[in-house]
C-alpha cells in the first residue's frame, strides 16, 4: 500500500496467543490468516493476511517452544497486555538512507541485519532489514525491509481477501513529528501520551479497526 509517499510492507500485530488471534481476526474479517513460520533467532512465530499491493498483516506471537531466545524479544512482544499493532514496516530501496533518518530520532535504531525463514510450502524468504528494537511496547517510527534478494514476497502465495484502508499514528515523543515527516509526506501525528498505531482494514465482513 502506498501511504503518504511510502510503500507499507507490513503491520506487526502482536498477540499473546496466535491461534486465538487467528480466530478473532477471522471473526472480524470473515477470512482466516495463513500460518507463516517461525523466526528462530528472534523467538517468535507468525500468521499472515494479505492486504493487497504486496502488503500484509503479520500476526506475531512468542514461540513457546523456542527456549534459545531470552526476553525481551523484538517488536515489543514481551510488553503487550492485549493484542495491538506495535510496529509498521516500510519497503526500502535504500536502507542506508533510511537508517540515517531514523538514527536522528533514536540513536539506538538503525542496525541493519539480514534474515531468512522457510514458508510452510518450503520456499525460503530472504531479506535485509533495519531491525526494530525490543522496546518500547509500541513504536510509531517504522522499521524497513528490502526484499530484493528474495525470490518471492511473503504475499505471493497468499489469497487476497482484505485491504488496508488507512493508518493512524498517536504519540508525543520528542522529535517524532520531525522523523515521521522526513519519512512520509505531510503525515498527521495525533498527540497522545500513549503511543498507538491503528489500522483500518476492509474485509469480506466489512471495515474494522485494530
């Protein structure tokens, strides 16, 4: 999805229980998420919903069978008390340029890494990305991914039944407006003491927000 001049790659919807979250999203949308896979080096597992235009909703949960990764794990997953969107990811054609922008907001952000995972069909996804931090719980500042070295995008084998309509960003951190305006075109940040990312999605059962 093209949003304010940038292509959204995916939204990270962190949950306590993956199976319950899949059922909840199916109840809301009329569409069941597809099991994605496991991030062995991060201690998480996911399910995906195709939102169109090579954009997807990632339902992310702790992989309880992975004892090798200690908390806090990435994406704010260890801090949530209820399901919520904690991060968004943008497509990037220049990770170094994006790294420079977000480091001006938070010097701890911006580490570039690469990873891979197998899909349930056996394909291997490869990516390079600017890593999100383990905290805070919700960070309106996006992280970025480059799929150029992957043979496919995670949405390519997923049926499309839903569409991302809009995103809202809430927060009041220092320099948040400056950083977001450097990434997007004239984006609105709703002033709030609590950071929130709210997505409006259109599915077979109509429009809903998470």
